[in-house]
DNA sequence: TTGTATGCGTTATCAC
DNA sequence: GTGATAACGCATACAA
C-alpha cells in the first residue's frame, strides 16, 4: 500500500487539491455538498495527511519533547517519575499531542536539546526529571519555546511541584500533636537536589517556628536516591547515638525502604520503637510489610497540570502561566506509624 | 531566531545548496577544501537539517513507534515493562533512533496504528505490551512494516521473550532436588495472558515428565496482575485445605507481593513454613522483607535484543530474524526460600 | 568538482 | 465556491 495524497483524492473526486486541503483543515469556504463528498471519501479510504509535509509547510508538529534525565541510570524504572510521565502522557494524548523523547543524536547528527526542538519542530518541552548542571536544559530555558517541568526550578521554565513545606508540616504535626513524640528526626535525600533541600529546610523551619531544637544526631543526609543509601544513612544514625528518634521523616519512599530494612535488620521495631513517614507515595509503598506511611504527592494532578499548562501555552502564546505552581499533598497513614 | 537553511549557508559561503547537502550527508564528491569550509560553518552556527523536509524527501524518519498498551491503567508504572522500554530506548538512541509513542489521534485526526506509522513515516514498531484483542496490533502485524515485541506472539511480529519453561523448570528443580520438598504448588497469573499460560503449562509438563501428580488444591489462578489479586488467590488456597504446599511458584513478582502479604497476615512464616519463588525480578523484589526469591528475566538483554533486531530489519530488509527468540532466565535465591 | 532543476505532500494566496 | 500556483527545506539526478 502506497500512501494516498490529496492529489489522488482530488483526481478521484474531480476536485482541486486545495479544496481537499480546505475540507480537511476546516478552512475557507467549501459547499456542504463537496465537503460531505470529501469527508466521506476520507473516512472510507482512511486517508491521513502526511505529517512531514504538513510540518514543513506549517511549522507545527503537534508534538511535545520529553526530557527524562537518567539519574543513576534508573530512568523509567524510577517509580515516581514514571508515574508523572504516565499521567502527563495520558493527558497530552487526549488533547491530540504526541510525546517524543528528546535525544542528542539523530541519524548521525549531534545536537543540543534546543536544536533538536527546532529540528523536530516540537511545540513545547516537558522536563520530567532534569539535572541542574545540564547545559542543554539551561540553554533551553533561555529560548522562547514553551517549557514546563515537574521537577526543576529555573527561570524560563514553568514548574509544577508539590508543596514540600506543607508536606513536612503535616508530617511533623502528626508526630508532635497526634503522636505526642519528643524526639523527631529526618533522613533527607541528597541536598544537591532542590526538592530534598526544600524538605530539609522546611523541617528546620518548623522547629524554628515552634521553638524546638533540632538534635543534629537525629539528622542524616542520604548520599543518594535509593535503597542502599537509605540503609547506610540509617546505619549511620544508629551509630551516632544510643537514643534514636521516636519518629523519622524520610526524604523519599525509595530511601525509606532502605531505612525500613536497616531498622528490621537491627531488630528495631517499626512502628513500636521508631515511626517512619516517607515522601512520594510510590506504588510499592503500600505493598511493603509494614506498609509505609508517607506524604503523598498527587502525580495525576501534577502531570496533568503540567500538560494542561504546556498545551495552553502552545495554543495561546499570550497565556500567562505562573512561574511556580505548588500542589497540595496529604499524609497517608499506614503501618509504619501508630494509630492514635 | 529563525532557522537557517542550506540555502542561507550556500549564499553565505558562495556555494550551491546541493553542495551543502552533499557535505552534510557524506555523499557525492566534494573537494576537501569546500567540505572543510562547510563543516566549519555548520559547526560554528550549529546548523541542523530540518527533519520534516528531510523526511518528506527521503521517506525515512529515524524513528520507532512504541505501542504500550495500558493494561489496567498501570502503564509506565508497571515495573517490568517500564524496564524493558527503558533498555530498548537506551539501545535505540545510541543507534540514532528516536522513540515516539503511537497514538490514535493527532491534531484532530483519528487513525489506526498503521495509519499513524504511515503518517509519521516511522521506520519500525516496538510493542512493549500489547493485548491480543487489539485490532490495531492485529492489523499492524499483517503489514510490511518491521515490528518487534517483548510481549505478544503473533505472525508478522518478531518476538523476544524469556524462556518461560526453563524458568519454571529451574524453580521446580530447586524445590524438588535442592529443597527436597514434597508438596509444591503454583499461583499463576491470569491464563488469558500468553506468558502466564506458558508458565502454567510448563508447571504441569514438569510434573508429567517426572511422573508426579499435581494436587489441584495447590493450584490457584490469580484473577488479575497485581497485589490484590495475588492476596486473594493466596487466601483462596488457604481456604482450600489445611495442608498448604511447602513451596509455591508465583506467576509474577507483582502477584507474589500480594501472596507474601497474605501469608504474613495469616501468620504463616516465610520461608519456614512456605517457600516462595516469583517471576520477573522486578526492582522492588529485592527490597521487600523478606526479599523475594524469583526467576529473573533479563530485561536488559530482552530490550536490547528487540531493539537490535528491529534496527537491523530496518536497515537491511533482507535480514532474517527468527519469529521467536527465547532468552534464558535464572533463579535468584533470596529470603523467601531457605538456604541449602 | 560544482551548480541547476525538480519533486516530495502540504498549505496558503490568489485569481477565477 | 473552486482551482491554479507558489512556497516550505531538502535530496538527487543531471548538466556544466
């Protein structure tokens, strides 16, 4: 099967190519009769315009470039970001947009993110995960192409993230007001990551406002994003002193899973001796034993908000999107915290 | 910034557009001097050919369409398939190919998978997960476009999957020969899925060959793919009789996690009373407590083999790929089995 | 070795 | 309301 063109259609229908084009694009004046003839023919034969020709002519592509920086090679296996991408994708596709991963090599041409965008004529860019030292992203942010992100905070990029401070606050409120704990600590993620930094700072701010003092032995920074570094961070906290915190907030669920295992291996009962609250609510959080209490980020809303705004920006360049949108989170109480 | 064309370059350099094109595509005869002039200019200005024009002219796109059927809406959050996609993607990108999710609507045009492929002029198709009742996939398989899959078995699609029978065999060998168990059962996934059916059949075949008899009370089919259905399947097996199997093979890790929890809730010790072997080795299998023994599928090799073959098929249409390639699996012993 | 001309399938601007 | 016709940016056969 070789592809039909509007020329073929025009010939078959005894019309001019331009008329076909008008019908397909709902433009110009065409009589109802011919319109129907064309539409019927199109439906019957399943004709679809060739996008490359259309792109070439119109400069639009109905496609969105996706930047998914592969931190530590976890890439799409990283549950939280996969989920974000999943929901962004679903929303965008419903609006008729297609997603393409941005790559830095096409055929045998090397190129920057921005060049790639120019080249593929993508309408906008979605950064799921990005590194702050990624030159390509810095460059992209300065250009006039619409860019949204669920991760990175940068001038020129519209960011949709969770309200990290609120999350930490409700978790601490739980520990102090509900659970009436005295000793509360934190195992944060690597502070080079903005989100972890925000959670870490929110923790200190809360203590500050409430007039509490942070016990430095109860604060450990996990060196990386995963299980192993979480395990090590907890080991370190155990070594730090004899008196552990009664409650620990962990920077992310991924890290919390390592923390949980370390506690188990050291025969420290959760939640009886130590209560744990993670962050994210990744899929496996509820599957663990004990299942993980955590601060849930709404990946559906996060992904959809990013998608909706990007599409608006694309379709109406005058549309103003705030630089930063913070969505509320909520506390999910499971088995790593006690019932009150 | 408006995009430069080979025309602009030609003008700036006092050359003909075609000369520029030749240099860029490493074709035809160009003097070293002019080649260098052009190359330098290109490097300096960061010129990149417009892909739509190039596609329109050459009919190639250096891109691969991805079908990722969203079973039960888990989509990219499904750890096993995400992992497959991840590795396929990495390999394909290294070869200069780009991945695009196949959608059924572009702008305001509805279309079939195949029409989409024609439209986007993708060079080939990769089906990560597909449903057998998906008309679009059935249609695609009949066309002359190269299609590979890591899931679905269909004429016209080259499939790369794990050797399910081998997996079941080594697991059963472990239970019978190493662990010397007498009672071994299975909680299979939904048999409507080909892979689960293969694992289920391999189980029976093994018993048959060894002259063993299957205790029907020790076989349960999980109704779905996830935690909850695994939990329910195990509950049912417990209700079935007083004497549980000493060893259970579970159709997938996802299901096994539910099984594990059910055992925990019923105060049945793993691995002391019941030993468990899952299938897949998803990322979280090793993070559980107890960590899950499982039959590991090599998602790296699986994804890469599919990518490598697809690209070969694209670049050399005469290249013959076997209809089905089965890759070896291996048994990962963790904490849901005893040490021997 | 280099330049010219043509066409890929559309869309858009005009005449008719 | 409809139909020529010229771009869009590139690749390629062919002429110079």
